[in-house]
């Protein structure tokens, strides 16, 4: 006999977990897009000597967009969500996230084109900033090709990550979570590294030389792979934490159902 007072949806652990994972996933993806306007030196940030690399005749050091700091977290969340909610969960959440990122950029561009208050334009001169409007536009007004490239790369990487993770899980079952998470990240990060650079810097009026495109993409991919390997312990920790929250039986049932959530 069914309970006369069914458990409200918001009280169900599986739903609350999805809310938290989805919210954290979206927040990290949106923040990564906006902080990506800053280029930082990895070596200088940690007080290390510059590492001079040379690939295909192109030289440089470890300079990345600030967004790479948290993009690995996004892909960890992808695998965690896939583990408990399946490919359909990842695909749905990725489409929602891409739409929200696009919406955020539209709102930011609208804000850029609002007429600034005259007093506000010079309100940061005590910090050495002459024109606040120009600074605001420069920081938030990313180029259209960069935005499109980032969104396309995000969707391709997410869908490929979810697909590869799922295929490995079908073959391995509940075992080897960290292996399917890492392998799927290797493939998806490869696509992400090169797709965004191709759309952003190879399709415009002044495209990069091919060797520069391949060299920069290779360095970015190497960074993401190292980050993925270093985060393997975090994957296991989060997996155990969620299993503890859900309980053994519910966690096992959700993981089993996730295999069929295509």
C-alpha cells in the first residue's frame, strides 16, 4: 500500500544531490567563462622559474587563461553526474549550462552598451584607472569568436566525455570508476583544447599559423591531462562521500539505473 503522505521531491536524496551537483557544475562553468579573459603565468603564480617550451618552432612559457583553473572541476562533475544520472543527465545539464552561459554573455554585452554615469567613469582614478567604462568593456567584452568557440568546445567535450565514460562503464560495470573518468577526460580534453582555439583563432581574418595553433593546443592539453591525473584522488573522495550520503542501497540502484539513462 502506498503511503498516504509520499515524500516530497525536495526531500528525496537523489533530487537534492542533483540540485547540488547541477548548481555547482553550472556555477563553475559560468565562472570559468568569465575569468577566462585573464591570461596568467603559471610559473610566476607559484614562484617558479619560467619553463621555456619549444614545439614545432614555436616558443613560450606556461601562460593560460584563468578559466583552466576550474575547468578540470567541471569535467570531474561531468563524470560524477554520469555515474549517478547517466548520459542523459550529463547531456541535459550541459545544454542547460551552454544556454545559461550564452544568456549571461548577452546580459553582459547589454550592460557594456548602457550609457555610463559620468561620475562613475572616473571613480577609480585613485587606483590608477582613468576610464572605468573602457576597463569594464575590455574585461567582459570577449570577442564573438572566442565565445562561440568556447561554447562549441564545451558541448563537444561534454558529450564526448559522457559517451566514452558510459561505454567504459557498460563494459566494466561498477568497478574502475577512476579509470573510466580519467580516460574519458583524456579524450574530451583533447577535443576541448583544439576546438576552442580553432574557432577562436583559426577562422578569423588573421588566423594563427598552423604550427602556433598546434603548439598552443598541445601545451593546453598537457596542462589539462596533468590536472586530470592530480585530481584522481578527489574523484574517489567525492564518489565515497556521495555513496555515504545516499546510502549503500540507493547509491547502487542509482548507479545501475544510470547505465540505461541514455
